[in-house]
């Protein structure tokens, strides 16, 4: 049996597949046998990528502009903004995220191996479900970021990423990239097998694990990428089963929430609390994003934010502007979302590691995924209903007459196509909602949107739908292990 300690070490410190072997070959007396449901469950706490994708996905998106020399310029922020291969390979980098995903996959695979060998595998039912869904999620994030976006016309030939299903004592050189279509097939297989096995009551703190709601939320995102809209709707319905969707969303326009607008620390802490009904899955990860995103040179600017946070199809004020802060220079404008947890090396130490808690899935994403799927399916009435549900907890001083209809959408977007208008509405609402959370990049990929970055004093950077720079480059250790690099 492999041990919990090994996986934790690989997850935090491994420099890639070529260096995993030394961690896998630990002496037996360093190992903890995975011989009980409790120990397997403990291992599965590490089956979630403990690395942050937000710093590079947010920088690549159209949510980030050049503030000029008034703000700090770091390669971890500037390289993705300029669509250069990121030189930095520590926390908050694509390379670090790649390694963390495969470390999470390794944890899931070791858990599945232990379950298969257990005398009473039925005692591990929920853990098996969690392991399969977690394995599917990590592979999904990898194929989304390091391969071309799923396109049914080309997925069968587009290079994917290695889909690892067994714990190994060997390096990644034994694996192949195969195709995006193959990876999607494996993701769907793990997801559909694992989801029905999950039992929410098996978790001590449900928000840190794939509960049924979190797994259905993941499924709604996966099938949105796959363009299987009936399944997006079906899985989203499961998240909201037996409840009013509005009650699961952050009540940003409520008096209770607005009372926090003057308290930076409380507002920051509230966003990622496990008690917040909106948060369906939370993961803590080593990251300096929480302390750095307000002052990074390439991010939200005073010129950019009105078009994202103020202008909207309802014509009403959205609550986001109530929570805007600046740090240092007025150009460093942001909304507090991430409270840093600093872990010291020792009781009296002044050094250590910063951690951020990040919502991987939220009720807001699920609702807006469903609205888009309704629109893509021609069910425009239900799509508009979901949009109005969302706006009911975002418009300041909301009253029912603030609800929008298709005529409002036609007028705002200058279109007579209901599908086009509704999808543009959804994408704009998601852009505002998930500002500083990196999710805008995923919509840019799905809808093949062009990104234009304008560096101060330099020529603008235009990255169109087929630009190879939209696909992150594989880390150097993957190349050393024999994997084919992405074209440049």
C-alpha cells in the first residue's frame, strides 16, 4: 500500500513526474497502510488540486488591463497577460497547477486501489465515488487548460493530456497524451460512475468534499463544455432540487451583506466561508493571490471596471460596486474575496506559507450554466427566469419590476436573436460575478472570444480563437518525460 504521507509530500513539494519516483520509493516504516475507511477518507482530502489556477487564467482574460508602472510587475502575472510561456514554476504558475493536479489524481488512484483490495469494499462506497469524481475533475481542469478547448469536430485529433487511472512507481514517460475526445470519454466515465456512490453524511465538513451538489455542479460545467445541454440542465436541477435557487445564492444586495461593505476583514472572510450556502466546494491551496491580486500590474483598472460591474442589461445598479476597495494607488481596484491563512514554520517563526481558500464551484455558476443551456436548447422563457432569479439578489433595492424580458435583451445587445442575446447576457453576468476568480477565461475558451491586451507604450496583443497561445504550454518536466509540447 502507498501511504498518506507520500501523497502529501508529492502534492506540496514534487517538482514533476520525473521526480515523483523518489517519493514513491519510501521505506516501509514511513508508510501508513490504507486499511480502513477512515484512512482512505483521510487520503482523499488530498485528492483535490492544492494549487491556484486563478492567477494565470484571470491574467489571460479580458478582465485584466495594464495599470502601468504604478503597480508591481511580477512574471507570474505578466507572462500570462502577455501570452508568454510562464517562466515562473512555483505556486500560482501553470507548472505548479499541472503538478498539483497529477498529485491529486495520484491520491485518488491510491484510494481506489485500496478500496479494490479491501475485504469489505462496500464499506468504502462513498469514498469510491469521491475518488472517481475527484479524479475526473483534476483531469478536466488539465485538459481544459493544457489542450485545445473541446470541439466535437476536432476533439478526436486534438492532443489531450495523460489520463492516469492507476497508481504507479514509474514516471510519466509511460503515458501518452492521446486525444481530447479520449480524455472527455474518461472524465464522463469516472463522473457518471462516481456521482451516484457519494453519500453526503460520510463527510465531517461537506463543503471541502465532492458532495452530491458539488458533483452535479461539476457535471453542469463539464457538459456545458461538451455542449450536451439537456445534461447541463438535468445536473443543475439536481443542485437546486427541493429549494428556491435564489436562497442558495450570495445575498449581495441584502442589508446583512451590505452592512459588511465597510468592514474589509469581515467581507473578505465571508466570501469563502463553508457556511455560505453559495459555496458548493472549497479547497485551500498555497497561493499569494489573495494578498497580491489588488496590486498586480495587470488586472482590473479604473477604466475597465465600469463596463464589467456597472453597465448591465437590467439598467439597474448591481451590488458589486458597493464592495469595491483600492489598495495604495487608486488604480489598484478590487473586491475582497480571499482571506489569506498564513502557516508559520514554527511557533516563533516569521516565515511560512500563505494559503487561500478558493470556491471551486458555486450555486451562481450552476444557475447561470442552466440559463445558458436553456437558451442553447431554445427554452428562452426558462433562461430568462433563471437570469431574473440571479438579478433578484444582485440589483440594489431590487423590486419585481426590475425583472428583464427578451425586449430588454434585444435592446441592450442590439440583436433580434433570442439565443444570442440571452447567452451574451449570461456571459456578461458571469464576467462580473466571477471577477478575480479566473472563470472568465473558461467562457472565453468555450465561446472562442478574442482577447485584446493593450500594454502601455507597446503594440496591442490580439489573441484570436485559433491562436495557439490560448493553450498553456506543458511544463518542462513533461517534455523531459517525452510528452509532445503544444505548438507555438
